């Protein structure tokens, strides 16, 4: 039963993060630019940083139900 709950959480959070990536332009309008990303990465660095953070969150939630987080942060 515990594994089913973890799989449900995983699907739920992956869909949320995927939706955020899909609607990143609206979210960018809401959060504005990250000044350090625009300065150190390049113009448009805010989108890159946002996508990299969200992809890492998707990766985390993809390995979560299979005890990957326990192995990863051991």
C-alpha cells in the first residue's frame, strides 16, 4: 500500500512540475527576471534556470517511489 501512495505522489508532482514548465511564460511574467541569472548566464537566463530547477524536481519525483531518494542521499 505504501508504494501506491508514493506512486500517486510521484504522478501528482510530476504533472504539477510539467504544467509549470509548459506555462513558464506566464510564470515568468509573475516572477519577473532573476537578476543574477540574466547577468551571469546570459540574456534569457531566467528561463534556463527555471527549467533546470523544474527538471531536477521532476527527476526527484520520478525516482521517489522506487527508493531512489534514499539511495541518492545516503
